[in-house]
C-alpha cells in the first residue's frame, strides 16, 4: 500500500463534472468507454442539457445521438433519462448517499454508486472496475472473479483510509503498466511482490528448460 501511495499519491477523478448528477451520468457513460471519450461527450452534452430537468425531459432518440460514440448508446440513454426522472421524483433532484438508494436508480450498479460515494460524499468506498479487478487478482489481494466479492476482499485487506485512493491508484497502474495484454512487468515498481510476475517467470523457466533439453 505504501509503495502505491508513494508512487501515485492521491489521484484525482479523471471524469469531468461540475454537478453531482453530472458525475453520476458520466460514470454510467464510462461503461465500456474511455474516460477521455466520455469527457469529450459530456463537454457538449452538459451544455445542451445544463440542468437535471433538461436531461429528464430529453427524448431517448435525440439523447442517443448525443452520446452515440460512448457505445451501448440506446441502453445508456434509457438509463440516464430514467435516472434523471427518478432523482427528481424521489429525491428532489439530489443524489442520495446510501448505497442501496443509489443502486435502486436506473443504470446504477455498485461500481457507479461507489464512484459517487467516493467523489461526491467522500465516503471511503472500493470501486471495482476492470483494472481494479485485474490488478487485485494479479497482486494476490483476491482470488474472486465477481466484483462484489472482490470489493469485500479489498475492504478486508486494505485499510479503510486508503479505500478511495486505491481505486484510482490501481486504475492508473492498469492503464500505464499492468495492462490486460502484455503488461510491462519490467517497468513495474511492484514486480517483486506480484504473484502474476512470479508465475510468468516460472513459466518462462519451464519453457527454457524444455528447449535446452530438446
């Protein structure tokens, strides 16, 4: 944990937003889409729909075109518009901080809910995205594959004060070094304690011995 803290410090959220609901919708858009792409979309989107009420009143067809480059645009449009209406109808336009209330909103799972809890309400939370899932497994924090179980394992093994930081630290590590395909293990400051690296090295040794014995 200390190495991650020393290397990355406390990274900032990479999604752009001014209002809490804007972060919520940006996070919904970020599923299977890069944060950079989402920021390009929301820069125009939030100028066109500056208020939550504007999003709630949007037509699905038009909203789809506004977010088309995010992928899965039909489902995302349906979820975001319905979510906007739920927030107005049930919470007077305010975001709830409770995890169960957040996940009751259209299109909001635990990952999205925990992003909101972390950055809007400053509640220590573990966000399990594809990078966190991959790296927590490679480093030996968990053997689980289901996001909620991974979240529970990380909450047990990581000090609560570091929950929010470790999300973005793992994400940054995953984007820069510990990539899904061809991770740059030789550049990694955690290579000496990484079980993935150790397993990869053993595999190379076995292959080398086979070649030498052939």
